[in-house]
C-alpha cells in the first residue's frame, strides 16, 4: 500500500499556502509595531510642543508680575486671568517648596487640584510634561510644569489630551489601516507567489537545463508569462554569448591566418625576386661580359650568340617580373576598366581551365569608387578561384547588376558545394579563410555578403556594395593585403 507523501518543515515552508501566511503574519507584526511607534512618536512630539507652550506662559507670567513681590495679590490673579484669556489652557501658580496653589485661572481651573495632587513625589527640578489620568478629571490631561523665571513659583498648565490630538482616533485609524494593509499585502503575496515564486522555480529549472546544453521547451502562447519571456531572453543571451565566443575564436584564427599568409607572401616575393629576377639579371650580366671579351678577340659569331642568350634571359626575367607585379596589383583593372577585367577573368577561366564561365551586366553602368571596383575585382577573383580549385564546377556565371542604391555582384557555380556552417562568423574555424576574407572585405566597405552552399548544390554568392565606399582609404589598403594572397589558400 502506497504511503501518503509526508512533508518536512522545509517542504511545508515551500508550499504555496504556507508562504503567504508566514509573510502576511510578518507584515501584520511589522505594521503593529510601526503603528505603536508612530503613536509614541506622535505623543512625544505633541508633549514637547505643549511643554514649550507652558514655558512661554511662564515667561509671560514673569513679565506680568515683574513689579509685584506679594504672592497673593490682586495683581497675581489679574495676570493669570489675563494670560488665560489668550489661551485655552487652564493655569495655576504653585509654590515650588510645598506645591501650594497661589492662584489659578482658566475654564478648567477647577480640575487643577486633581492634577496638582499627582505632582507629589515627582522631581520638578527641571521643566517637564506628563499625562494625568484620574477619576476626578473629565478626561486624560496633558500637563506642563515650568518654573517662572526669577521666582520660587511653578506654573502648571493643562489641557485635555484629546483636544490637542484625537488620541482615541489614532489607534482606531492605525488598527483599520493596518488591517486593510494586511489584507492587501496578503493578496499581493499570494499573487506574488503564484506569478513570481512558482515561475522563478520553473525558470531555475530551465536555467539548469540551459547549463547542460538542453534548451527549455517552448511554452504555449496563451500561458506565456513575463518570466517565460525572461527565460527565453536568458537562453537567447546564452546563445549570443556562445556565438560571440565562437566569433572571437574565428577572428583569432583568421588573424593568425592573415599574418601567416602575409609572411608567406613576403617569402614568396623574396624567393621570386632572388631566385628568378635576380638570377636572370646576373645571367644577363655574365653573358654581356662574355660577349664583350669575345668582341675584343673579334669572335663576332660567338659574341652574337652570347648577346642573343642575354636577350632571351632578359625577356624571361621581364615576364616573371610582370607576373609578380600582376599578382600584387590588377593592372588590367587599371588599364581596361572593371567590366573588361571581369570579362577577361571569365574568358581566362574558360580558355585555360575548360570551365564554361560567362559574364553579364544588367542595367546601364554607373560610376563606382575605385575602392569598390577593386573590391568587386578581388571578390570575383576569389570566387572564380574557389570554383576552379574546389568546386569541380562545369559552369560559372558572373552577373554585375547596377541597382538604384547598390551595385550587386551575383556569382553562381554548379559544383559539388560544401556543408555551409549555420553561422557564417565561424567560417575560419572550418578553414574557409578565403570566404572569411571575402566577407571581411565586403563589410569593410559597408556592403552585405550572402553565401549559400550545400553538398551537390553548388555555391552561390550575392554581394551588395555601395557605389561609394563607407570607410577610410587606409583601412581599405590594409584589407587589400589579404585577399590578394587568398587565391592560394583554402576556401
């Protein structure tokens, strides 16, 4: 027989009903303490103000009696009566030594003896206030006792406390407001638990699932709450963070590749200039020296042969030097123009590599910045190089579209294609440094780069470039160093 589940104290605390009850009880306790503290503070504030009022009355009494030295006199009673006419307080003069009443005035003067009786045994060294409750008094009285300056008298003033502040209404108001606040707080706590605590637990479980690379299941639209949105935002943030880390790795690998390509290019140039150009120049010089000595011996036939050899070596050296210069800078782009340069590349691909390559132009040509022309040339060069070396394509088409706001370069081949990463930012991780170079070049001039490829479906490029470059000229010169050497790199 299955035993019913038992709840420990911690499990009970975590239950939906226990949490609002505990929090509501705590809130009621805090509200009660706050109400009591408020009443005490209010009482002290009123009492201190009343003591200041009593001290002012004592000062007025001193001024009024300044010319009288007889305690019991018409002048004393007149002064108190005059003062009481300007205040609602009942006042009396007492002897400090025995608290004997000297004179009194005010509408409530008849209740002063009951208050004075409560002063017996009270330390009256300093001015003070006190609450007096007595059956002979019609209500609780607030009394202030202050010394009359330069005399042995004490002035006692009293008023019903309820007239100074509705003390009876304070606890009633505090009780009512506290009860209402507690009910509202309890309702809010229940709503908080239902709409926050429970979803937070679900969010915690989802975040733990995210930590194990297990994305949370999608919620139904009708039950999607704010915290569900937060969960998805956190999940999206994690994906963005992972993508940024992959992109950083890609950039580091690409930067390393750029550095290596640059160094290899320099080594290749150094090798070409030393092993081909320099050796050719040396060979020409040697043959000229031999021809000179033969001419001195009048061996004209041998001298002519040496001169012919020097001419042949010079021609070969010049061709190698021109090849090196063409690899560094597209001379045909400067001389013939962009359209003829692109047409020349497709023609060369058809004639030398037996790939059916076509080039077309859509709409009337428009002026393009030289930097944009160079970017188009290099992008086409890299795409055709990929088609020749990797795609095993039979047909390649290059289309240049002069659109209203952009010049569009569209290149398609029918080759084997490759499995394109979902995130193009990590192309370098998969070794596609040439494609990374194309993407970086497009971004550098403010363009848009799109590429689609799949196994057996060829490779398709769609590149949009502005007519005017949106970068510093120096930045373009820097980016121009990389793609020129990517023809020998992997796609």
